[in-house]
């Protein structure tokens, strides 16, 4: 008889799965963050906690159970280092705005090597830019983009919600939803209320 899981993993959203897969394949992320990411992905694929720990190079199934409980409650934030690993990089408002500015810039295929942004190409562009962020990670970029309302589309590109390109007689223009910021604040408020009541912080629509 199979053993009942005390902390079964909730369903992952498309955005969470995309971010997890990027971190798991990254060669520049912290080893402990990559290990926790792999454990979550293994559990999501149906593996036991013991097997998931082994796949990530670890041994404790109990630790995976605790990680799953944290992920169910905190989402991607559960992967962040929690002490013992040195000082975490801090990104202030100007740094976050720099990440968003790069994401909103149309990539130059010749210079950036891509026609649509991904977490990896955004990271490389930010690290390479003279005024960029030389140590920024794909995980940090993902967190900043999600917080700002960006979403990962099926076309494998990031979309800034609340903005759209429209064709006019005078040419192509960028238009904005005047209520976009209010909608984002309302969404963040709902997430906060859900977390306070023990419900998953991600929208499962």
C-alpha cells in the first residue's frame, strides 16, 4: 500500500512551470536553488519524495515534504535561500525598473541573438549591458516580471499586460490600459488575502 502524502503538491500554473524549468536548466544559479527546483519538478511529475530528493542529489524525503508545503503556500519564493548561504543580492526599485526596461525593449536579433525575449536572453542582455546588472539571475528576472504583470505566452515570449501594439494611420503605436496598475494592485491584494487564509497564492483559472 502506498504511503499517504501529508503535503501533496498543488497543481503548478503555466508561469510557475516555465520559471521552474528555466531555473533547473540554468548553469549560473545557486546549487541549492537548482536542487530545490528539481525536487519540485520531480514531485510534479509523480515521483515520491525520496525519489525526488535522489534525483536532485539529496537524501531526505522529509525535507522535500517540507519544501512542497512551503511551495504550496509561497509559490516560487519557497526556492529562495534561507540563511547559511551568504548575503543574498538585493535589488532596489531602480534595479527592478532596469529589468522591466530591458524586457520592454524589442530585442535586436543581431545583437541579442533572439527575436523574442526569454529569461535566459534577458539575463544575458542585462549582464552584458554597460548599465546593466552583472549578477542578475533568471529567477530574479522571473520574479520581477511576474510582479509587474508580465505573462509567459504560448508563443514563448513575455507579454507586458496592460500594453498592446496597435496600428494607426500614422503608424504603429503602443497603447496602455489606464486601469492596468489598479488591476495589478487588486490582484496582489487578492493574493495576499489568499495567503493569509492558507490558500495557494497563484491564480488557478
